[in-house]
């Protein structure tokens, strides 16, 4: 392990399975809630007020959002079977749903919103069951482009709230909003890592104080709310009329749910990277569990009649700061949220925050979402293909959202499906990506049983592949060696023969500029190959050497090995470079 890795990993004081003292758990859980509660309450507030919803429904929606977020945070921490990540993942309403939820409330009120959220909850649940099948489609280019489109389509709706200030206090709204942005930005730009984490909360408090001095803070709302009790409004119910409005909005909800699942996948991968003292390969079974919990959270949100929840991004920076990654912290945070749901006066203190402060906060949050999307697109370098897909998809999405691209035609096409910028831009990005996949050089593939007896078939297959690619015997030998060692490791020397019966192996080979990529797809095993390679020592114990010999050979033959474990599938991707001219023998020795 490099010194940089050691330094990064040494910050972890409590790993997910460890139980810190009660005070540490309580303190870390409260910090998570304080950082996340603003988003949990602000998102439904902005949606319901923009759409003209009643105060009674707003009271119910905030109560439901806090309670469901608590339940879902507990689901993520307490991993049961295929539900939950088993990591500290904080859940709450998602900003990406602002635009589509406003449209749903305008078209059919809370019952239509509830129906659409229930229907779209199936998207992450299906993805979690077959995550391995979606991995080629969930590319950084598509994910990044949609993340860039979210603020481009949502911020115009958010900015409309700045006009809510009474005429007699016309200057108070812009002054309060600017002050909030300046405080958040100033702390984020100049403060240290610890203070930066609290920048949004400090900015909201400062903006509320300034807005309160100008008469914008609603103290009457707080005075009317009881300390303990249930919300004013009741359950809005679920609509059973699956009419034109439902058909028009369902694709947009499904697509945003897809993006939410992608963000949950990203969050589940990120939390694994910061939760262990020693670096580990990503366990995609935990990722599948996180996405399943995401789907259940959306289902609960729909049944409750509120804005859908998903993973929100406060967990990773909090773990990095505190070094406490214990699942117990997630359970404590979940309990605090559920208790808060029954404290109306505490929630009213947040609901009373002036609209300009809410707008300023969401502007900063969504601006960071845009930058995160750009970072996603350019990671690993950007070429003309990525640039073209991103540029065309983004501007098509912006044009459709603002009725600038053939609005009359698009209003009739697909029942108004392309009127939503996220949907339109996302579909363009997916179609362009699929076109690239369809026109790319074909992958060679062979499917066999997972057994050593198929080695001769695999050698023959790889020999033909190398011949078509114009490679000589040296590269053929390297491909043979890499495939043999990978196969040996997948099978496992101590695995029961009966346990192997019926397992199939799909081997795909494709040519790249500097060599070949071999992809082995088999039934899932219990150990992660990438972890085992990373943990190999340079001077191993003699007792372990015999069992690890395949991994050692594979490490020296391949330039990279990536092992992805899912509940029903195991994928090992091996990159073998073409030997440099004149150095083939020395490289293989």
C-alpha cells in the first residue's frame, strides 16, 4: 500500500462492523442529521410552494419526508439479505425530482404525485436485481450529462421563488439571498476542511437572521405549532386515474428514478472507499442492496404521498471528517429523524426560513451538482466522442425544457415526453451511446461450463482472436496464461465439485489500442479477486504460496484486473498489453 493510501485509510477510527462508544455514535448521528435535515425539509417545501399546495399538505409532506428518510437510512445501515448497503448512507428527498414533482402536483395534485412515485419505484428495484446487465449503459458520460441537466432544468423553478417577497420589502429578498450565498461561498472557499462541511448550515442560519431582521422570518408559524404531535394535514391518498397526465409524466419520473439509482450507486461505491482502514475493492453486492433500499424508499414515499427519497451526499464527507463509519451511526441518525418527525415546532423552525434563503441554498447545492456532472464526464480524459454526446445531449435538454425546440411538435410526440429537459437530454445521450456500442468492433465470445476441462476450447478461441487482431505467438501465450490463471482462481482449488455443477462461464474478448481486454462472467463467489491480489505480500508465507500462485501469476501477466461481484453474477475483467517489440521474452519471464 502506498504512503498516500495509508494516510487516507488511517483516518478511519471505526469501520462499518465496529461499535463505537454510545456518545461517539450519538454525536456522529446528530451531526449527520444536522447536515442533512435542511435538504430533507427544503426540497418538499420548494416543490409544494411553487406548485401552490396547501399548508396542510406541506405539513404532511414534511412530516412524511423526515419519517421516511429515517426509515430508509436505517434500511441502508442494517443490511438484511439483498436490502440495504450495510454502510452509513443518509437518505432524503432528491433535488433532481423538483421539476417533475411540480408538474405532477400542477396536473393532478398529491394523488397523481403518489401514483407516479409508486410506479417509478420499480425502476431502482429492477436495476438492483440485474445490476450487472445495466453496467454498460451507466457510463460516466451519460451519468455526468444528466447530472449537468438537473440544475439546468430545476434552477429556473427554484429562482421563481425569489418573487415571493411582499412589495413593501422588495429589496429584502435579493439582499437575503446574496448574503446567504456569500456566507456559504466565503466559508467554502477560505475555511479549513472541518468548517467547510458546515458551510451550508452556517449560511442558512446567517441568511435567516438577516431575513428575520427584514421581516421575512415567519415567527407566527413557529408559535402555532405544538411541541409534540402529528401534522395538520392527513394522508392525501393515491390516485387511481391513470389518464393522460399519468402517461405523460411517467417516463420523466422513471428516467429521473434511473438517475437517482445511478447516484445511489455512486454513493454506495464512494462510501465503501472511505469506510475501511485498508483500501478494498468495491463489493457490488452492497451496491445492489443500496439500490434496493433506494427503490423501497421511493415506494414508501409514494404510499405516503410525498416527494421520493434517495441517497443524499452528506455521508461521505462526514465519514472522511470524523473517521466514524460504523453502521450504528446510521441507526442513531435514523432514530433521531423519526423522533423529529413528531416534533412539529422543531420542524416549523426550519419551515419558517425565508424563501430567498432556501433559493440561495439550493442554488449552491445544484451548482455543485452541475460541476460534479462535468467532473464525471471528463474523468479518465475526454475525446471527441464524449464531447459530442455531452454537448448535443445537454443543449437538446435545455432547448426542450425551455420550449425552444419545435414545442408544438414535441408536445404531441410521445405524449409530451420530450417536454422535460432531463428526459430529452438523457434519451439523446443514451441513443448516441447505444449507437457507438452498435457500431463498435464486435466482441469475440465463447460460452462454456465453468470447469478446467474447457481450457483447450478457450485456448483455441483466444488463438483465433489473436490471429484476427494481427498478434503473434508471444501475445497468444500471454492471453493463454491470463485466461488459465483467471479460470483457476474463479473455480477455486478447494471448492466442492458439486457446488460447481451447472455454473456457466461467458468469456468475451475485444481488441484495444494497446492490447486486449478479456471479460470472464461467471456465478458469484464469496471472495473478491481484486482484494486478494491487492493484499498479496512480496514475501508470502510458504503455507499460503500454493493457494495464491494463480493470483501471483495473473498479477504479473495482466496490466490490470478488475473484479466485480454481484449477487447473481461475478465478472473479472483482465487487461493484457501487447509486449513491446524485442522485449516479449523478458516481460514474460
